[in-house]
C-alpha cells in the first residue's frame, strides 16, 4: 500500500503541473497586455527586467484581510507583504510545494492557498492553482502515511520572451501589472516509517504586483519552453 501511495503521489506531483490551461491563460494574459509571452517562452538568468518594476512603498495597500492560518488554513503560511515580483514568486512556489497532512486537512490546504490569490477576479485563475492540491481521497491516503513535503528554492527569473515582449511594448505592463516568473527548486517528501524522496521542480507563475500594493498570485502558467 505504501508503494502504491508513493507511486500515486509521485505521479501527482509532476503530472499535475499545469499543462492544460495554455488557452485559458493566453486569454487571461491577453487582457493583461502581454499574450506574446505565451507564444514561446525561453529561460534566462535571474536579473532585473528591462521594464518598470513596482517598487516598495510605505503606503502600499494591503490585500483584503485573510482568514487566520491557525484555524482556517492549517500550516499553510499567509502571503508575504512584498511588492517585488521575484521575491513573491519564490515564496508562492515554496508554498505550493509544501504541505503537511499531519496538521492540515485538504480543505485547509485549499483555503490557505486561496489567500495568496489576487482579489481581481477578472485575472485570477483559481483552477490552475487549486489543481496543485491533491483531491480529498488522495489527501486522506497521504494522511494515513503522515506524508509531508518541504521545498527549497534555488532561483527565480523573468523568462526571456516575457522581457522581450515588454521591451517592445513597455506600457503593456501597466494594464494589469502581471508578471511571468519562472521559479526552480526541489521538493522533499517524507512519510511514516522513515520513508523519504526528493525531486527537482520548476514552475512559471503569473504574479500581479500593482504599484503601492502587495503582490498576489494570479495563475500557474503553461510549461516554459527550453
């Protein structure tokens, strides 16, 4: 049974990475003004983009009040009050790759994850994000084995195609201030009986960082082309 559980969990982790929402997210980012980003992203090193990036502001508006993580979202951390897209994306990826079935229910995991989403429903793609949480049945079987996961983030960067698109039309970002950011790292799984395993992870996130406001998660983007 443990072997079947680990196999199902291993299959869930990489295969449920977003690969089916390209069309929906393309429409989403078209509204935001950079649909060209989805045409063919290429990876590049971590550096500042060639377009305006929101700066920290002492008067930035906080996100809507979120439920207490101790009662509503178990051990899922709340979103950080930051205005740097790269920093927020790293924290968001760490949150998505971290869970503890010993202390958090599947519903709490979903509730905690949702507090990271932008309140602007015009852009938010909750489906792409919520699919990163195992369904109730799988979660319960994971809980039977006290399964938990931790994450280590190694880097984050703006994909080259995103920077190219924005350099060609710098004003496009001001329509919704949504940034495409690729985050890489690793996830370590642990379960009862001393079992453990690890795998490399990479994901591209759509993050909204309006000036004078904290960043928020918009969606998981399609797989980045090499």
